[in-house]
């Protein structure tokens, strides 16, 4: 359950960074990796 909240928060941060036209690509890379890992973990942990 907490993985979904972390995904939501990171998604909002990435969205705001995109709107603010942040040029730091590492934000998108790191955010994408974290979201992917947590989504996989959350998906595999549900029955």
C-alpha cells in the first residue's frame, strides 16, 4: 500500500518538474527507476 503513495508523490514531483521545465534529466531517470521498482514490488506483493 505504501508503494502506491510513494509512486503518487514521485509522479507529482516529476509532473511539477516537467511543468517548471527543469533541465535536470537525473530527476526523470531517478524518478522513473523508483516508480518502476515500487510498481513491480507492489504488483508482485498482491495476491
